[in-house]
C-alpha cells in the first residue's frame, strides 16, 4: 500500500449505519446553526431603509422633470424594487413574521 492509499484509508471512515438521508442530516445541522431562525430586527431595518429609498427615488424622479436623468433614477428604482421583491419572497417563506 502506498502512502497515498494509507492516507486515504485514514481519512475515509468505513461504512457506518446512519438513520435518515443526507438531506435530513444537513437540515439538522442548518437548524442547529440557527440559520433558519427569524430575524425581525434585521428585516425591520431593511424594510425601513428600502421604503426610504423608494420615497427618495420617486421624489428625485418627479423633481427632475422631463430630463434624460430620469433614466438614471429609473435604474436606481429598478434596484430598489428588486430589493422589495426579495423582501416579499422572504415574507412568503415566513422568514420575517410567524
């Protein structure tokens, strides 16, 4: 047996009897790490910032009037509305509220 084979044999444990699937084990580890816990404070801050950016974007859009600069404002609003969509997605998965 070469040194590489002996190293692999040391790293790989023999077959073990486990209950459940790999996905169930992964889900258990994710839950133990707290990655599925709701974070209402984080989302409250994110929603407030996003709402402020929407108001600011529309205010700038109206104040600019008929100008090519409205295209820049429209691109900004597209990013903000995308963030709104992400917030809606998270709300749909009940990550914000119970």
